[in-house]
């Protein structure tokens, strides 16, 4: 797939709580606006972030000066980054400090678990109300655990296709295959939403949403990643078994 124009916002919005039987005859792309109060109550929209342009004129026409990556409170000690990227990483770090060791606070603020512990990554929590790209408002928080204690390790954004303009300077990407997600954080691969069961066959957790194959952007602002700030996996997560 090829990305759209850099100025466009491209997104995909599945609806929560759909059954395979209901969706078999419907298109996979959901509407962006609910059609009635019942849908507002029962079908919260999960917003898979679209492609947005990152403004490059904030610092004028001259290249930004280099600055050290912030190292306080878990920010990755990457060698040097531009002043513009440093500001974005600082904003992301500061905005998510309230969630650093408390996923319960994230849940109260609208995040919900969408994966179990994923090797080299962690437990993923999604806030389906967050739209657009804002470094201070990540739609996905990634946690690892030591015993019963949770630690925020990364932030994540997802896109329906690779952005033509990187939302963060030097961004590199991973991918997540199409899948059905369930309320307990489990998920199963599925090429289409119509293949999703109403409940997880193994855990009985109700179905919440499906997504197509996605492009992922992990940003390791809470745990240094030896492989790089944007690498999809992090070897330092391995000691956290959850």
C-alpha cells in the first residue's frame, strides 16, 4: 500500500462489541459517527490512528540544533537527537509520567488492555478515544511487570499504512497482523472481522474489536532500547516475565 498525501489524515475505525454474525454482511470499515444513543452506550469507537503530517516548520527553515535525549525518569539515553525531536520526546515523557507505574490510573483515564504479555514488548493498553497524532497523547501504553508491579516501558502509535512523512524524526516501523481482540486482553489472528467469535474460545472473554494488518510505531521513552528508540522489540524487557 502507498500512503496518502502528507497533509491528509487517514484512519480506520472499528466498532467494539460486534459479533461475527452481524458483521458478515457489512463492510469492515466502520463509520466515524455513531447513529444513535444505543450505539453511543454500547459500541465505543476504537480509533486506529491515521496518518498525519508532522509540522516541520516549527523551527523555521534552518535545520534544528542537536540536543541530548532527555535521560530523567527512564527516558532512553540515545546519543543525540534534534531539538525538535527532543521536545516531542520530553512532551511524551511528561504527559505519561502519571502512568509510569500505575496501569489502574491509565484504565480510569480510558485505556483498556488489548494484549497479554508479548515477548520483547509487554502488555498493551489502548485508549480508543484518542485521535490524531500528538506526542503527548499516545493511544497505546506498553507495560512490563516485575512480580505484581507494572512498569511503563514504551508508547505506541499505529497506522493503516506506512506514513509518507514520519510523525517523529527518524521513525522506523513494525507491524501487527489482523486480529480479533477480546475484553481480557487476549487476541486471535483473523483475516476478517466476520471470522471473529463472539467470545474467546479459550477464555470466554467477550469480543471487543477487530483490526486489519497495521503499521506500528513503538517509542521507548521509558526503557532504554539498545536496538534503537523505535525498534519494535526490546531485549531489556525479557527479564520482565509478567
